C-alpha cells in the first residue's frame, strides 16, 4: 500500500512516497524547485500531476504547507485554500489529511474552516518524526530559506509559537537558510582591506553563493535560482559576492571575496545560534533540561550543528544518519508517515533518493 507525504512550499515542492509491504516501509524522496511567486500559482497543479502520475495507487496523502506565505497570495487564508483545493483536485480519489499546528491530522474540510491552524505547520510534522526517535529532544531543520527549531518533551510538541509570527518572536523560526537568503539580509558590512565596508542592499548574492564558495555545498546542491540568473558555479558565485560591495573580480581578489564569505557565514551562524539560545534558555529555565538535538536540512552540518555546539549543546545527532535523503524533507516524510496511521520504525526505514 502506498502513501504520499507532501510539503508544499513557496519555493520548493517536496514529496515522499511511502511503500508499505508486510510490515516493511520504504520511502522514496523527490524535490521540485517551484518558486510560485515567479512561475505562478497555477503551476502547482502541473507539478502535483507529475508527482501523482508516478506515485501509483495511493491509500492516503498527508499534506503540510508553507506556500501560503508567498506574495503570490493576498493573505494566508487565500494561500491555504488554494493549496488545499489544488491538492484535493489532483488527488480527487484519495483521502487527503492535513497536518495542523497541534501536531494532528485534520480533514481538508476542517482545514478550510480553520486555515490558520494548518498554515506553516510543517514544523509539527518535523517534531513528530523527531519524537519517534527520542522522546525529549530539539530538532533543528535548516532548509534553503529558513531555520526551524522544534522542541519536543516527553513525546509531545513543546513549542511556544503556533504560527510564523509567534515563532519569529520566540526564536523557533530564524528566517535564514542555506541557499536563498539575500546576503544583505545577513550583514550590513563586510571586512575588506583592513576595514569594514558597507554592502549594497540589492539582491546581488545569496547564502548559496557563500556556502558554495566555502565548500559547504556542491554545485548540484545549489538547487534554486541564482541572484543574477547565471550558473551555480564557484566562479560565478565569487563574481556575485564581489558585486555585493559594488565591485567585481577585476577590482578585488578571490582571496578578498573568500574572506568576505567567511565573515558572512559566521554572521549567519550567529543568527541561528541566537534563535537556539532563546529556545534552549527557555527549556533550561522552565524545565531544567538541555535536550539532545537532531539536525536536518541542507544546512544541517555547516549551520545547525556548529550553532548548537556554540551554545553548549553536547549531544548532537544527524537525522541524515537515520533517514538519509529524507533528512532534507522531514516535513514531507512526517506528513506521509502520519497519514499511514501505522506505527513505523523510523530507524529501520529504507530511504531511496528519487522515484523510479
């Protein structure tokens, strides 16, 4: 029996196909770059149809989303309804269950009645997965765009914020990611020739350029649009970052650009650590605990892990060592597993990157 987990984002559509056979679970991952603000919200149906055509017969679909924040929609309510209606039309013969901010699955009908209870609830699916590995922990998911920090205590979500606004306030959401963050949103100055130089506020370079230059990611992992539309190569990344200070590779050296990249990286690391410290300080004060952490997402190794070490968390584990490629799309995995209604041993889940 097959189940599908969907995480419909404003920039990426992530899916995990779960195959259950004789008590054994196998998961296939798929990610599509789908910038709705650029290609139009109508393209969501086209992308979902492509996934559906390769998913086979499905028992149920588990859905979570963050696309409602995209400025292609007037408000979150409109975005939630569009995603729900599109998924419902695409999988019209399959039961669709939606992840809520309470960490439960609700019907599409209930989700439409209470759209803000399913808006940006993907963190709840992430926390659900983590709770199956350790009853008390914090999962830190650094994606292409944002960093989500989800505390779990005694197997239950222990978050303070239930929406993006509240999460930004309490540190559970840090709006910085491994690929899409504008460099000008990370720093306002960078070191150059013995001093600090102000950066331009244009979208000349993104965090993906920084991490490609520093070797944190490889070219094929740069899966989003570049700021200038040119190739995702290290050479082009160096040129983009030079442009942040209104220069080019004829005006400043490669070594100077690398130094800028290192400075930007450490500022981004500090931003993630600041959110983590806010969450962990609350847990230490209110619960007198310092839970172990699980890292996920494309930035797990070079942003989540060092930020956790920076604030003194000693027990840090990588979800990639448990669920492989699915660690970069934990919400989709969680939504799919929740939709099965069956207790699956995640530690023994076989994960395959890509669908046949």
